[in-house]
C-alpha cells in the first residue's frame, strides 16, 4: 500500500518489500526502517548527481537488508516487445489514479 510519511503507523513496519520513491534521503531511511529482517528496499527515486547519506551501519547488516536499485528508463531486452512505451504510460497512469 502507498503511504505518505504522516500516514505511517506501526502496522506498516516489518514488510518483505518496501518501495521508496520520494526522492529524498529521509524517505529512503524511513523505507529501511519499515523493512523486516532479510527484506528488500527497492530504491525507485532518482537522485541525479546528489550525494545521499543513508543509515547503513545501524541495523542494516544485522537485519540482512537488501537495497535494490530500480532503473525505469529502459526495460530488459526480453520485455521490450510486450512493454511498449505506450503500454507502460497507460499502466503507470492507471496505477497513479488508483486510490488503493
């Protein structure tokens, strides 16, 4: 479920996968804190050439978290025939309009 920071509760923690897309280091730190043991945080933000500090020393290693990058500009070659630019935009707009 999508959540704004002010909507987060204790029930939002201990997730298997957390997708971060706020574009800010504080949001990524929050995503790491919501991930459960051995979970993955998918970093979907674009930071450009900014340096970003993250809390990778605290519980990051002991909880065996994975930080996975997401690159949305190109698709893997094997998916390109099925996922045209028009199809990707259509799905993105439909998902963005979904109130969850």
